[in-house]
C-alpha cells in the first residue's frame, strides 16, 4: 500500500511538472551529447591514438602520455597562466558585480536603473570573436582610442596586446566588462529577497548606509555569493579559451598561453590527439576535485549545500 501511494505521488508530481520536464529535455539532451557521450573517448589519453586505426587498434601506452605532457615545453607555464588568469577572473567577477548591484540597489529612479542594467548586460550577448575585434581596435597602438587618449598627455603608443606585463590585466578587465552585467542581475535578484523591515528597524536604531550594507545587505546575499564562488571554483582551470585564443599571439605566450590553447595547438595543430586528451583529462580531474573541495568548504563555513 505504501509503495502504491509513492507511485501515485510520483505520477501526480510528473503530471504537475510536465511542462518543466519538457523544458529540460533539450538542455539535458545537449548535455548528454556534448558532455557525457564524449567521455567514452577518454581512452585516447591512455593510447598512442591513430585516427586511421581507431580506438580498438591503437596501442595502449598507460600513463606515458601524461608523463610526456608534464615534460612538454610550455606546459608548466600554461598551467601557471591558467590558474593566475582564472583566479583573477573569479575575484573580480565577484567584487565588481556585487559592488555594482549594491550601487544600483540604492537608486530610486526605476527607469534609470533599468537603463543601466540593460546597458551593462548587453556585452554578455556579444561573442568573443566580435568582442575581441572591438578590443583590438580600441587598443591598437597606431589608431586605437586608448592610445590616442594617452597621446594627449604626451605618452608614447603602447602595444597592449603585445606586452607580457599587461596581457593578463587586459584579460581580466575585458572579461569583467563582458560578463559583470550578467552577474549583477543575479545579485540584484538576491537583494530583492531581503526583508525591507530589517532596513526600517536598522534606520530606527540609527544605522547608516554602510552599517546596513555590512549587517543586512551583504549577509542577505552571502548565500548567492557562496553559490557562484563554489561553481566558479570548479572551472578554475577554464581560463576562457574563446577570449584568450582571439586576443593572444606568439608574443604573449609567456603570460597568456593557457592549458586550453596549448591543447588546441597540440591536438588540432600538431595532430597529437593522445597528448591533447591527456591534458584535457588532467584538467577535468583537477577541476572536479576543486569543485568538491569548494563545496565542502562552503558547507562548513556558511552552511550552504545543494542537496
């Protein structure tokens, strides 16, 4: 009887949420096709893979591809660049949107607030191919807007995208420019869930803006901050292939070459598919481990949990 009631409850729930399940059908299908089915190709990382021979006839070499990967010139530098660039994006990707969301939250004119939200959100929809073209034109050492502005103060033209000292900073700033509007909307939505009576009570107690922000606003959105930070920690070795690939050059390999671009050159450029697969598997294992660890830290420090 108990089993029957559970079955009936499950059927009622499925009927009730049928529209939601249909909405999930397409993304789940795409997830299976592009993320789970390719997992069967992991075997390439342990083979001396030859496309003409296929999986079954390519010789098994064990961990040799990983040994060769770690000894590949430029791998250690690419790993270092990946971590540095990703960490910079994570830190700025939290500080900037939270700051902007707090400032917008204090605006009283709804029309102005919505206009600003729309303007900062638009770059999120521009592809990195187009965005990179815009950035290259702005930073052009001869005709770029930024160098022309600096020229007004007698500063010589700077080849920004050809400087290893400036390349990472450019990557951080342009990533924030493109993506902070999306994160700002998430934090703005989180701010609406804070009980307005808390602000009223704080005002009666004589609390000013900063006191309210420190003791009400930030704690109120702390769970959202922890959630986004936890999700980003899992992609710490994903420094942004599209962005880097469209902005870097051989001149900036020292500061801009990341694991993804190295894998691209080894796999598609050099035809070393096994080595590229080993690099991708190495990155996935590290990312998965970091995601689990960050989830555990988030659960212990702030009580956040997904399930």
